[in-house]
C-alpha cells in the first residue's frame, strides 16, 4: 500500500517534473498534488507508463506534456511560470550502457543542459536532481559520504550523472540557481518497472526450478523504498538552504543479492537451483558493494520507514498484483 502523503509544509508551488510517468516521477507527482501543489509533468513516454498518471490526470492542477528534453520546442514554453524543477528523466539502462555509449551522454547529460538553459530563459532558479550512488565508482570508503573522493568511473551511466551534477553546480554558481542533488541507491516499491526484483520474478515465472544469478550472489547492495526517497527529497527542499545541496539517500544497512533472492523465493514458496554466472559483479560497470553514508540527510530529521527486506517484499507484491508491468516496456 502506498503511503498517505504528509500535510503541506511548503507554500503552494507550480512544479515541473521531468520523467513524470516513470516509477519515481509519477510517485512524486502524486505526492506533490496531494500536498496542494500544481504540477506540469514532462515525459516522452519512451519508458514511462501513462497508466501511472491515471490518478494525477483527474486533478485540475496537473498537466502532462508529451515531449522530449532533446531539442523539443515545447520545453521552454512548458516550463515557463514554474517555481521549481524536479529532474528525474534519464536513461537508467545501466547494465547495457556499453552497448550504446551515446545514450547516457545524450539522455542524462545533454538533456540536463537543455533543461538548465530552459530554466535560465524562464528565470527559474531551483532544481532537484535525481543522481546516483554510482557516481562514487568503486569507493574504498564505507559507508561512503558525499565528500568522498571520486575514483575512476566504472559505468557510462555513473559518468553521465557526474557530468550532469557538474552542470547543475556550475549553473548554481554562475547564474544564482539553487540545486538539490540526490544520490540514490536503487529504489524499490510500487510502480517499479526495472531492476533485480523484476528480473528475478520474471525468471522464476518462466522456470520456477532454476534461477540464473549474474555474478556470485555475494554482491552487497543498499536499497530504499520509493516513498522514503520522496520524503527525503521534499524535506531537503523545505529545510536545506545552501546553494548546492548534495544528499546521499539510502539505508543504514545493506544486503547480499543472495539474501534478496531468499526473501523473494520464500514469498513465492519456491526453492530453485541457483546458477551463478561467476565473478564478483553482474556486468561491466556493476559495483559489487554500494553502501552510502546518509547522516547528512538524517540530520535534517529524515528517517526511512521501510527496511530493505520489507521494501523488496512490497515491490514483489506490487508485481504480483500488477502482471501487466511484466509485459510493459522496460
């Protein structure tokens, strides 16, 4: 069940949300509307699902613009009059980044530049950006704080997010913007459309007796429930006052891939044979250990309400109850 929204804590705003039909974006849209804000959603529907916006579309304070951030003439006219931008649109196809190297640059970095220029033309000064814990590459410092040194980048996705962060911080310094950069771990919950829970569930539906696992199953990952993520974003926008505000968003715990498999299989009452592909990572650029220091966000008064285990199960329950997601575009 999705969390009931909190009472409004900010004056009513006109919010521009890119990636509004996506997993996190649509959940954020619902929360913003419930808090009394108006929302212009912007999505090309290449991976987002119109179905996620059914509730929002019933509100007179919501407008969906079906358009692209890459060279679309609608961007500047659509963003005009907004007070804040929530930039969640991105190519999140981390695993296959080396198959199409330009896609991350184009959809994550160039799209961010286009958005910042549209903001500058319209006099909009505030932007909240969904970055990633992948910007830390294979860190040697755990839990990893926001001021950790950046090592060699290991994925094109992470690299494109580093570049987008740099653009945002430069616009904050050069043009007086205020930025909120959120470095997420992997997000779980309702409307989840890609990631390990869906991958394992799909494989188990096809063959309940055998489950292929990329890597050795001992990769350690942290995950966060989508409503806990949105709680943090909205709280930071309310309370953080810096010009460039960077926050890790994750749990004070992590799990092995094997543990997550165990929780999924227990819920499905299955005992498949596990077939590992070998090595300590699942694909080129996969980080075998992700564990972020979230004390900066917690200092603002934020505490996640769901554990990793309950988040995994909530995600699986959503997929079971919504089989259409398995057939939707990844």
